[in-house]
C-alpha cells in the first residue's frame, strides 16, 4: 500500500438540526445512537463549518459545492445545471435548465414535494408522457430518479425567482410560484403539465392503490451551463463520488471525479449502504479520494418526521461510518471527515444556513478533548468555511 494519504468525506445530508423539546432539548444528532461518529471525534477532533456563504440559498447545491472545496460565491449559478451535467445533458448558449419535481398539489397546498417518493418506473412513465405531449425544439424533459427530473428551455429570456418545493411543504403554494422575467412562460408549462398528469393512467393506478398521485411538476433551481476546475489540477487528487442523487453526481463529474453508480442506492432510508461502502473501498484502493453522500437524513427532515430522521442518522452511523472506520483500520493513511452539508431542521422541513459540526480523524489530524459528535460538542469552535475545511483536510493542517 502506498504511503500517500487517502481521503474520505462522508456526508449525511441535512443531519444537523435544532434542539427539540420532545428530545429533552437535544438535537437528533445528540439523541441518536452514533457510536461510530463519536469514535471519529474521539480519535481525532471536531469543529464547525460554514458551508453556505451569506447571501446564497442554503441548498444542497451550494453546501456540497462548498464542502467539495469550491467557493459558491465564485462558481454557483443554479442547481439544475449541476444535475444536467450528471445526466449527460449538454446545455447550449441561451439554454436554461430547471429542476423538475413531480409533486402533489391539492386545494392550493404543496401536499408532497416528492409525490410520495414516487418510484422510478412510475416517474419515468410520467416524464416520458410529458415529453411526448409538451416537448418541442424549445422544451425538453429528461427523466431522472424518483421525483427528481430535468427540463431544459431553449432561448428563454429569464430572470426568475423560483422557490424549492420542499421549502413550502404543507403550505399554500400560490405565492411561491415562479416570479420575474419569463415567469409566465414557465408557469404556463407547469399548468399544461398539470392537465396532462390529471388524465395519466399511471396516476389513476396510483390513487387506486393508495399512493399519492403526481398531480403537477414544479420547476426551480434554474441556471445556465456551469464549469468547475478539476480537482486533480487543484490538489493532485484522483477520486470518486458515490451518491444516489444527480446533484452530487453532477458535482463529481464537473470536478473530474469518477461517478460510481451503486445499484439499489435510493436516496432514502434503507439505501444500499453495503454497496456504497464496497464502492468506496474500491475507490480508495485505486484512487486518492472518495466523496460518499447519503440523502436520507435530509429527505426525512423535509417530511418533518423526527422518528425517521433519527433512524436515518443511526443507519448512516452504523452501516456507513462504522464500515468506513473498519476500512481506515486497514488503510492506515486514510483520513475520514464526517459531517452534513447543511442543517435541515425537522421543525422547519427545509434547509438552514447555520454552521454545521464536523468530525475528522486519521494521520496528521490533531486531537482535541471532544468525545462526541453533535452540534453541542462543536459549539465552542469558530466556524471555518467549507472550502477552507476541504483544503485543511487534504493538506492535514486541521
């Protein structure tokens, strides 16, 4: 085994939270059983990272870009172009990509931002139908995973304010519809899609079987094409990204990482943790770096389910962090950084820009007195920016 350092960043999306009265004023991270994340801190150190620069939305796009070592103030231009990169969709000059959620709207309310976490087969059938009925030289629908899809509008002149659907879960949506230049065109497309989906056979079958129908599409996260400098050029790193979501895969592709697809990776509870760990092990045996992302804590937070969020944190700790520590015992020069990209408080059902705790261990990491991984244990530290944390982690100066 080479003596060259190896690096693993383990991301539990949205794990951080606020103290909750029902948990004796502890956060889900404090309450959950997390012996492995605690072990990372015990053998290394903790701290706080500010992954969302002031003035930018606290989304997973901004936060993961920051955590990968890229300043969002310099590079960020929207979520959808990142997902387009993952899906192999090339954006031409004047093209604007939009994230296209399949959602459930009823009686003026955003009932479910994910149409009941619609399965891939049903979702692909619906997006294919929309492309058949609405697609043309200026409008193109691309199927993604579960409720997460893509629409590209060509030649649109747009300066839009679009709200993520998970920001308005359980709330009236009229005031959150797209606003600004080009909004009438975008809202018109959403309305035509709603009419088509209302008659779709797959939605009738979903309702008959007790599932939520995908009543509408919700367009947001728009932007033009994006380019990022290669991680190998910046830090001399070869590596891989492992995630169930196109956003993180897209960031990996844009930064020159290999995108490893794991069968059975769902972006939710019970994802294929073993497959992700196996892929990470292979990456570290052959490359320098792996960025291993789990979406479930964020999804359960958007649902407002405290019980599910705690379960998601415990699954992440047991099946991913615990197994990666075993790999660290075999690869002695492996450094591990574990953290969320941002906070997603269950009480808000959406993201928050507060600094988030990290835990780090491995060769060259200075130990501190912390014995647990959670917000309280890290609260006394001065936050450092996401890009600064990445650089310090790689250089071993933490």
